[in-house]
């Protein structure tokens, strides 16, 4: 743990936070919690950067349940902000990004902290995104003796590292923890000499210049070739109250927050593999799970459907969508619209878990390369984009199947094609 972060508990919370002369950021975390594993290093990194301006405190929720309940904390992680003894700003929960946390910190303290001098990196290839696709591309590039830097706004491993287990990746003994699989890839990348610059907030990307230019908060990167492997993020539920109850009954990770709902009634929204698999998983804790799907049949595999339909603790509401999340301090129920009859009904629930697809992370470069109507990057069979020297791989590109195995395949193709291009620019 960083020396700049204080471990607190229910007995010390008043002195550490409420009576603190400095503003305070408080992170409630749990073990066996992938989003917690992701945010704790970010919290520690920012604690180092903002030392002297803000106090950084963390609380282990499992050992301080009464305090968490008093503060109405029903998920992990949750970051709260205090100033002059009172909670200020909005809470952050779930998959918290560094830019999101940094902005909340600066809003709380009322100013920006000075950064150290900028660094410049000149390399053969920059890979943006350290998920399975980006890491695989880096393996091929670095093994080809090309100077390669992987940049990621979060921690290396991507969403795959936050997956409870991966049961269909070739070469494993049937199932492997996502964290372990991605840890192996990260070690392999570094063994070939590639650098991974994690927790780097990307400010600007110029893919049309020569060389290509990537600017982060404290460094500038130049390379003739860029591979975009920024992936996708969970699509938020388009219902009234989603933002207000996120982390207080609305969740996007069953492995992280499912254990909070022992003997409770849970709603799962979605109809793909993730929705059905997580609905089955949640029956380990919940007394009953109801799946709500906007169509009259699932898009999930037959295996996933068979497993769901044979579970007596799961039922399905078809042709319906969630209109509103309702409750008091936490979720108490949802309002549902029947898409056929247009009738509105109310269903009691203690928690809502959402799996309605993903959104590509293309915001930084959407005006520079060609995207399809859903915002995914268009590529050819060599994974070239519409700009020379720019490739795309993994979930961020237009494709039919999004799995770890297909992301790795994309990374291999993009890495090999990029290596071929770079070698042609600098013939021996």
C-alpha cells in the first residue's frame, strides 16, 4: 500500500475524515472484487500526486459493514469526497477511470496540481490499449525487435482481467481466471522488451500527422505506426434513475457485487451470453432472479440458454424494457414497459444487474478515421484503417464475434502487418 494512503475503520473514520482539516477522498473496497483491483492502484497513484492537498483514505468494507450501511454504500468500490466535515460532489462507483477520479479530486480541492516536466518518447509503434488485442500486437512487434510502447488509461489486462473466469480460451485446463490469463500476457510482453505505460490519461491523438502523435497528461509519444486497441465498455441502462442508483442497487458486475444480495430478489437486464451466464451465477446468492429482455428470444448461445432455463430460481419477462429505477436510499423496484401491449407494470427488486452490450471507446479519434454507424472502427482484412499507418484490433473494431480468442487473433494480425509496414519504412 502507498504511504500516502491511510487505512481507516469505523472507529477512526471521524478523526481521519470528518475532522480532517484537509479535503478527503475515501475509497471503500472489497477483496475478490475486480473493479477494486483496478481502482486501488489509481487511487494510490493520485494520492502521491495530490499529497499535501488532499487526504486519501481507504476502508475495507467487509470489516466495516455498519459504517458502510450508515453511509448507504451497497457496492464496491465506492469513492466518497469530504470537505469541512461534510460529503461533497457525487460518489464514484464501479469501474472508475483515472480521468473520472482526477476530475472529482480537483473539483473537491478547487484547483489543479502542477505536474512535473513532460517526457518525449520516439518509438517504432505505439499500441493504445493493453487488453488481449493490444498486448498480443505488442508481443509480435517487440519480438520483431521494434521499439514498442503500450499506453493504457487504466491497468493492463482490459476487461478480460476483470472476468471471473474464462472457460473457452484454447490451451487452458477448461477454465482460467481472467486476471491470471492477462497476467501471463503482460509478462510475455515485457519479456520481449516492450514497455507498458499504464494509468496514462490520453489528452490528444493525431493520427493524420507524420509521425503519429499521442499526448498524455505528462508525456508525448511519436511513432510512424499506431495500433488502436481501446476496446469497449459496458453500455449503461437507458432508464430514469440509473445514474442516481448506480452503486446503490444498479450494477454492471455480478462477480463484484452479487454477494451483497444474499436471499434477495434480483433483476438481470439483457439477452446475450453475459446476461444469461451472470443470471445463473447470481442464483448462488439471490433467492430469485428475473431476466428482462426486450425481444421474444435470446441472442445467447444454446448452451447458455439451456443452463438458464433449467434453473428453477430464474424466470424471464419477454418483450419488455426497464423504464425507471425506483427506491429510497437504495433500489426497491423497477417500472417496466411491455413493448407489445404498452402496459406499464411495477416489479419489486433489491438489485438490478445490466448486460445490454458494449460501446466502443473511439471518442478520441472518431473524427480522424472511418467508423460504422455503431461507432466501431472499419478495417480491411489486414486490420488497416482508412489512415495509412493506423491499424485497429479487438473489440473496438467492426466484427461479428468479440471474445478473448478473437481479440488475440486480431492482435496477431495487426502486429504482423504493422511490423511489415515499419520494416518497409526502414529497409536494412
